């Protein structure tokens, strides 16, 4: 059953649950952060509308900086602005930011410890028809490897808003990952959010869980749907949502692994090097348990609808249920 | 600036060159030609042009000197040490474990460096970001960005040149060390840059050219740049790589290697003759 203290929406499993892309949270969040702190600026590389940077631009035209189609320049410009006290958010598609400007982020932002917030939109296969070039599946890996970098993949538009506001309030480099397509808004303004903290979304009605599903990003909702189905079928399931991939909430991850003894991770990213790997790195040292990593397996994306693609690459509730069955059938 | 001032600056530049040779020998690796070629310009900046305070490197009102081609940082360390940022003896820790003087500069390790650099092409965009943010806040600090000429091969340089041209900065001056060498050879063989002037002009910059080993001429050029409000200014500073050590001047093989102890002894003696002005026996 849904965890009450997570304050999720009332109509959690209803078909009329509100849908919005997490990038909307960037638009709302930067405006909110901009009101709270006059040093917040937004830089954009010719994608103001689709990144939702134009929401900030309308409110704060003098603090919106259009850099043209030049993501490398955008990263280093932002570092320069941070050097004199600004709090820059740089927005483009994740395929280019951090895909194209990785080295500028590494040197001028991460190594130099600059207070720049790197915002990658259109991450994952759910970009849809644009195809593989624009479906970034390696950004979590790229960013979490960098020392000094905080990495966040919000679960819905509301959590994305909170993540943006929280990122503005901490001093240091942050990467935030956003999606293009509308996904269920399952959290509420009352849902707790803190950088570095995981959140239990779903718990067995009675007894200890047999399996823990650990999710990041918008697939948090997919984890919930899978957990409900499993729970209806008698499998005691826990869902731990981890919007912050780095620093990972080690304590929470270890605690649920200890309780459940079986773990499945879920992310819209390569299974290699991403969130599941981050969880595995913790558990292999602290609490080795049977695990399944649900993610893209060494493949690029392709054109299609988000639903078709999530199903094809094994990222939907069907795939999660299968992974849970798999990990439960394993004898240890 | 009178002749006495100029003589003083020229003497400091020779001291900076000596320190560069000493630190490179102690390090056993590093770049020789670029730092020697830029000793006059760094001396001009730290001892005449910049508003700065070596005792207070984070002073908010300071001008910002951004070194984009971080591999020539020995000349910056040497000039900073002579200006009083840290003891000259610390220069001998260059590239050693635990040193604040990293092989390529890191701002978090040594106050006064402004940026972390080495990967080429990233100084100008950072300088442009600073220029933009300082202008937003109505600040009067000037920003100077020093780049190499080989570095102009990098695409990001032109992204930044394009953007800075759009912004019509009056507070940003770039300096290109036009010494015509890069690691693999002469710039015009590896990747022809000419006409650099025409390229920058086409990107809406004002271009000045000067002999970068002539301290007086360089300072005059910077004064002229300050007087131009309509556009960012780039000073193409023609320098002699390896300047001060005639036997290595113009030789690209000295771009990326340090002298041996034996060579250093000879080089130091050549520097002390100040280009033949002082007889060897007194040097």
C-alpha cells in the first residue's frame, strides 16, 4: 500500500491522474528559485521553449541568457558567471548537455567546484519519435562519475520543481535530469524532498517485504504500478524512490535491502553505469543480496511512441514484474 | 610610463624567465617556449596593468586575469611569486606531489589563479561569462583573457568569440600569444590560422596587433583596448617562443619539454646577458 507519510496523490492508480512532463518542473522551479534569489540566471542553447527555459525568460528577461547552439560555450560561460557570484542553470537536451559538453563540465564546473546547475532535458527513450540521437541514456553515468557533482533524476513534475529549488539553494555543481513526455504526477507539495534522501513510496500491508524495487526518475510511477500488481498477487513489495542518485541515500538503500533480501532497480538509462550500478556498488560492499537491474541493455534507442519504446526496451511495469519474479525465483 | 619604469619592468621579466628555467628543471617536465615568450606580457600585467592585491587575492574590485592555455602556467606562477602572492622558493615545487603549483593550474589549490585551465579553449567563454555577469551587476572590473594561438584550433573558442561579439563587451580584452608554434609544428602547417585579424574582425571584435615582447608597446595596446567601448578587443601579441634564450627561440621542439640541468645552466647565462646587452662574463 502507498506509504502515507509520502503524501502521494489521492487518485494514485486512477486513470485520471494528472500527467505532466518533468521539464515543466524546471520551468516552475527556476521561476521560484529566481524569485528567492536574484543571483539565479538561466542559460539556454536555442531550446527555450522545449526546455521550459522560456518560463523563466518571461519572468526575468534580464536574467535569461541565450547562447545560441553552443553547449560547450554555455557550460564554460556559466562557470565564468558562477565565478563572480551568479547561480547559473544551463538547459539543453541531455544528449548535448552533458552529452556534448562533458569535458567543459568536468573541467570548468566539477573540478573547479563551480556553483552551476546542469539541466539535461529529453533524457531517456521516452523522448519518442526523435530517435536515438536525442534519447540520452548515458547521462547519469557520465555525471555520477564526476567528483563534486550531485545527480538528481526527479520522479515527476512536482518533484522536479522541488529539485530545482533545492539545487539553487546548495553551493556546488548539480546535474538534474528531465523527461520530455508527460508522466503521472504522483507526488504532492506535501511529499518530502531533500537532496540525498530516498523516499519509501509503497510498503507491504502486513509483514516484511519479499522484494524492494528501487527506482529513479519518472519510472518511480512504473515501480508503483508494478508494486500494486505484485501486491495484489500476494508478493510483499516495497518501493524506494531515489531521486538523488548521488549522493545516494546509502542508509535507506542498505536498510531496504536488509529487510527485503531481494532488490530490483529501475531506470530509464543504460543498466551499465547508471542508478542500478550505483545501488549495486553500495550493496556489494555493505549488504550483498540478489539483484536485478532493469534498464537499457547496451543498446541505443529508436523512433516510436514513448509507450512502445518503454515496452520494447523492457522499462514498463510488465518488465518490472518479470524482474521481480526472476529475482524471487533465484535461490540463495 | 617613463624609461626608469620600463627598465624596471624589463629587469623583472628577466627574473621571471630565470625562475621559469629553474622551476622547469626542478620539475623535470613542462613547457618551456611559451612561458619564456610570455614573460614580458605577464610582467606587464602583474607589475603595471592589473588592479590587484597579492595580499588579498580575492579582493572583489580586482581585475581578472584568465589564463586559458593553462600549459604555460609556469610563467604565471613565476610572475605571481615575484609580485608577492607566495614565496619565490615555492616555485620549485612545480608539478610535485602535494604542491599548490599543479602542472596545469587549479583555482581551488592556489588563490589568485581565477580559473582551472589546461583543456584548451575554455578561458575565453569563462572570461565572457564573467564579463557578462559583472556588467549585469554594474561592476567596473576588467577581464583579460590570455590564449595561445594553437588553441584557436578549438571550436569552443569560436563559439565564445561569436557570443562575445554579440554582447559588445567594453570590459573584456583577449590576448592571443601569436608565437606561431604548437606541439606538432608551426601553426600554419598544422592548421593555418591566418588571417586571424580578419577572422576576429568578422566576428565583431576590434583587433590590435603588437610585438608581445615589447613591454612598452604591449602596455600601450592595453591602454588603447581600454578606450574602446563598442566592442571586445583582441590583442594579437606577436611573441618569440623561447624568448631570452637565443638557441631555442622560434624552435617548436621546445613547446612541450623542459631543459636538462646542463641546458638550464646555459639558458640562465643567456637570459642574464639580456639578449647580448650584458657581456657573458658578467652574466
